C-alpha cells in the first residue's frame, strides 16, 4: 500500500501575505517568485525538503568533512 504524503508542514502557508509568483511585466522565473521565497522560509518546509532528499538517497553525509553533497556531485 502506498503511503500518502502528510502535508501538515504546509499549514503555515495559510498565513502568507499577498505576494507575486510572477513579477509584473516580467517573464516568469521561479527564482524571482516572492511566493516560492516566502514558502522556503518556513522551517517545516525546509526540513521536509531536506528529509525527502535524504530519504530518497539523493544527498549523502560525509563524516570526514562534516558536509552533505548530492550523490551525483563531482569535484
């Protein structure tokens, strides 16, 4: 049975003030989205993204350097 994702980490989004997702008179760029920026500041959202990447094995911890890196990262 497939486990469904718990979206409780997004509950604080209900308190988001009015923000632009696409800045007026500009082409859409997710890196300039005020909405995405605001959502990424929610500690639970950041933790969930980290946990998902870690659980899926997309990032790994290097004990020697005390750092995390992507599994496909090449120096």
